[in-house]
């Protein structure tokens, strides 16, 4: 299975479990995530969220308007 197939097989339920695991540092069965598992989970979450609207993603980056933008208002 290649990476695209793996990512396309992530369901909303799996996504929620990965996200919770990263947030609390544990799997649903109570076992702790290793550093490697946490990193891989975060990568999978980021890849999954690329298909979501921006306002539904875990991290919405906000950039302040540049001084040039402020002058135009």
C-alpha cells in the first residue's frame, strides 16, 4: 500500500482517534505513544486535513495584514 492509498483509507473515526492520541499522548487502550508514533500521527493528521475546509483544520494559521494592506483600507 502506498502513502496515497494509506491516507485515503483514513476514516473520520480513525482521524479522531489519531488526533486524540496526539493530544493526550495515549492510544485509546491507554498505552503511551512513542515519539515516532506521535510524529507519524501528526503527519497523517496534517495530510488528512488537506481535504478539509480551512475552518475545520486543527491549526488555522493567522497572518496579520502587512503594513501595505493597512494603508489600502
